C-alpha cells in the first residue's frame, strides 16, 4: 500500500492531468449549438464560393475573389487582423473557351475538359488522331515529323476505372482499421525525380518540341466523370485535354477497326503572370488569459479547387465550415484563454503549397521554436463531405481520449467515433511534419472517390445545409475546448 502511494506521489503533473476526466464548458457548448443550428451563415457562404465565384484554381482571378471575400467577411465579423499572406506560387491560368467533338465518321459531342495550365490551340485543330499509347520515348521521338499540328492519343485503352470508394472507418460495418498512417512526408511538391527525366517527361518534351496540335488522354472515371488535376508543365506545356474514358476508348476502337475518324479540338485559355504569388487568408480571435493568450489553437481548410466543376466538396464546404466556426465563436461572445486562429490555404491541390509555405515561415527551424511550441493543435477539414463522424487521430492515443470526451455530446448530431488511424494528402500534414498535433475529420465517402473528388461532378447537388451546420458547430466547439484547456493537446513523442 505504501509503495502504491509513493508511485502516485511522483507522477508528473502532466500525466496526472491526462488521467483526470476531461471537462468542458457545457453552457458555452450549448450557446455554440444554438447559434450554429438556428442562425447559420454556412450555406450562403458555400453557395457564394461554389455558385457565385465558382472554380477557384490556385493563381486564378476566381481564387483571389474568394480570398478577398473571405477576408472582408472576417473583418465584418470583428475578428482580429484578417489579412492575406503571400507566398511564391507561379503563373495563374483560366479557361476561356473549349470545344471537343468527333466529326467523322459521324458527329458526336465528346465529354472532356482541358488540363489546368493547358496551352491554347491555334484555333480549331481537326484531324485523325495519332495513337502513341504505350510507346517508348525513343519510339515517339522517331515519329516527330508526323506530330506537328496533330491530335495525339497519348495513353492506352482505359481499363482501370475507379470503381470503389474508400472505406469509412466510423461505419459500424467497416473492417478493422490498419495501423496509423506514416504521414510525415505528405503530398509531394514540384520537381522531378533523380537520375534525369522520366520516360513520360521525355515524351512530353518531344510532343512540345514537335509542335503537337493537341494531346488527348483518358479519364479514369466512368460514366462521363472527368478527373482533372494536372500541374503547370511550364516550358513543356501543350494543349492537353482529359477525355471521358468511354469516349477516348471509342476513338481507339475506331482506329483499330480501320474506320476513318476525325476529331475537332479547340482550347483557349490565358495565363496570369503579373502576380505570381498565391495567398493564405489568416485571422484570429485573441486569447484572454495572460498566461495562455500567446498559445494558439488553429483551424483551417483550403480555399482553392480544381477547375472542372464548382469545387463544392473540395473544398468550399471546408472553407465555409471554418469561417462559420469563427463567426459562431464571435457571435456567442466567446472569450478563449488561448488565441484561436483560422487559415484558408491556397495551392493545396498542387501539393499543400499554402500550408507548407505558412509553416515554413512561422513554425519551422530554430528561430520559430517558441511559436511551434505554443501551437497547441491544428484542426483541418478537407477530404470527404457531409457531417463530421469523428477524427483521424494520427496514432495519438492521449489526444483521442480528449476528443472522445469533447465529442460525446454531439452524438445526437451524427458524431460516431474517433479513430486512431491517420489520413494523408491534406494540410494537417504540414503541421505534423513540425511536431504539432494535426487532425482531420472522418466524413462521408460514398461516391466521393469514384464520382466527386477532383472531377467535373463536384457540384452543389451533393451538399446539404444541415451537414454544414453540424461540421461548423463541431469545429467551433473543439477549437473553444482546446483553447480553454489547462494544458495543450498532448504530442506524440517520436
């Protein structure tokens, strides 16, 4: 008995605090729920981003309209110092006109969409396509004289369509979860690999240098679903179009059958080079506790999207969610002990560039150690849509216990459970790479991977107002709970 008492006496205070039941301000959570359910602005914000502004490709005028609109509303709500932070990105791009049709042996409009940063064609390009799918770079080089002004089918017949969505780990029927993901590397930035250009890069250069008229490639989506997510090819950019897999395959079959076939392609876009920065939108609700107000709880989402649809689910809903969370906190008169900061990132789709740039400036390195240590947690919202079912806890058992307690009161709104696994390819990874706890919610994935994510079907029809309300309430509540907690969110020691 004496030995047991001695062990308890020497437990560190931090461990004792973790062992204590997690508490929160029930009255404030009730206010957050009431404001979010009965006075929500989330749906009009989503509609503005997706319908009024539309696709928000990084570096485009539409992205800047969305960023300025967000900053102005943060100002109107009375948040502290809403502003845009610039970081180097590159040239912007916008599509102005597009035609894709088969003209022989019969007329057929074709489903397709130009790649982002595609070069423009020299007016209409009409001709019988040349098939190079599966050829080596050396073989394509030998065809150079035939490629000038030609329409090229660059890939083999599409047979590997995306036909399954990811498993939702909060579903009662979901299989056992895999071990937590190793997410530190995240999504790659620009740049090639080691050892010289790849076969694909060599082919791309040959097509460019030969003066190809237009390059067609198949989408891996079925039923007219077009996946479009290509980065700027820079000096090797050519007119490039992603075609519905079924329509692309039809062209190949016609050629294989010896049937004369002709296609018309016209891509007209413009580059923007006057301002080669992109921007993040930042604002704060200042902390009030003299001992803790220099510490920060951060929530965020990316504002940019791809250009083939409205970017409603990826990620206008996320941007609306975190903006609404901040509006709610301000509207209910929240006085958090720690500062609550919101960020809307640019350039996520090209490689997490906006969050990486912010982290590099504000958290990375010896000079930013104090700021890094004072950032308690970053909550991101991106992959998926619909209600927040729980959070991917990135292997952080101690944080999971805290989130379990904080989210229990939201089971009536659709919360299911938090899962210990992690998730990749979104902005919380930029923070995890610096040792800051970063988490992203588990949301709905039905039809997300096969129909919506990065496609021409990312539209408002997939959204529901009540889901946005629920997500914003949970983000506001978690941000407030974390800002009021005596200790910061526990970190995983590696």
